[in-house]
C-alpha cells in the first residue's frame, strides 16, 4: 500500500491524527505504536546523514565510505570521552548523536518534538511535514519482537560466531540480507532523554528509507503529516506556548541562547 498523506494545520489536528482510537489488545489502553520525525520540506525523502553526505542516488552516494568514516571516529574520539563507551554499538550512537554521518535515522516518540524540528528547519518555498512510522508493523514484517530493542538485543537477534558489531553489519556479514528495526539508545546525554529519541537501522544504505519501506510492502507503515507552508509559523507559535522549544530540548546555555535568538528574530 502507498504512504498515507494527511494535511494538519495545528497542533490539535496533529495530535488528533496520531492518537490511537483502538485499545491495545493486551492492556486495554490506547497506546501509540508510532515514532516521529520532522522534515523541513514535505517533498524530501527520508535520508540518513550518511545518505545526505553525498546523496542517496548513485553515482553520488558515499555509502561505501561508511566503515572508513566510523573507523576514523573511533580513532580520534577516544580522548574526548569521560567514560569509554560500553561497546561499538554505543560508540555508533555517540557518533550519530554528535553529527557523524551514519546509517542510523533519528526518530522521537513525541510528535511535538518532531514538529519542533520540522518548523525550526523550515524555509520558505514549501510545506513542512512530520513523518510517523508504525515501528511495530516494521518489526512484524522483518520478524523482530514487538519491543523497542536495546543495543544489547542486537547480539541475540543476530546470532553467529563472534559478537555482532557495526563492522559486521557494514561488511554485510551476519545480518539478514534485508531488514530494518528500531533500537532505543541508552541515555548517553540529557538531549537523548528529553527529546524521547530513538533510532531505526536498516540493511539498505543505497536509497531513502521511505522508498525502502515501499519496496518491501511497508508503505502503509508510514504516514506523512503535511504542515502547509502558510500554517508553519502558527504551529511554531503553538509549540512555543506548550514549551516545546530549544531551551527544553537542548538543555544548557546553547539551548537558551538558540531559543532566545529565534524568538526575538
């Protein structure tokens, strides 16, 4: 099925569209099975930072440099950690957290946080969007448990000789030929916690994540919640009213300064 596209013109409409209408079979409570990602332009594909380094389409993609990029991060980052990462997966999360191009995709459990990033990065000339991914549908398709996976779970889900590390994934060893799943990072910093951050990881690093899902019959796991350009500023004001801003999502002086700079610009 194709990706669903819905227009939302306010925070109220956004929340109405993502609030579950059916109770969870196990608990009887209404639980959202979605994670969210903001997009400054609604027509952009869902690209990882590794995709964006050169563009997801050949011959521009630099996905083949993935292991070289990470290898150099391992080499040069060590002096800057107060405590060494527990394993290579944790180091990969740290790399993504600090802006290194990786195949990890940032998501959040909060549609409001996603809307913050969509409106913050928006520029005139197009609509913004919030993407919603039904991560449990993703897990069912690829045979993973209906749980938000921890880093340590990756070792048991991809059994084999020796530990399963980012290197074995980069080199196409041990992991299934085609897969995608969601992993919850440890709270390595306050930003990960306050932004309700999580990640998806995929076997495919040669195309956008939305195209990958459509290719594998999972287009309906995605919903694009389009924010018309004329409504972006109003929705941004509504986010400020409910306290979803840089000062809360980037704790520290940088967040305070960023919020004030934007507010008074």
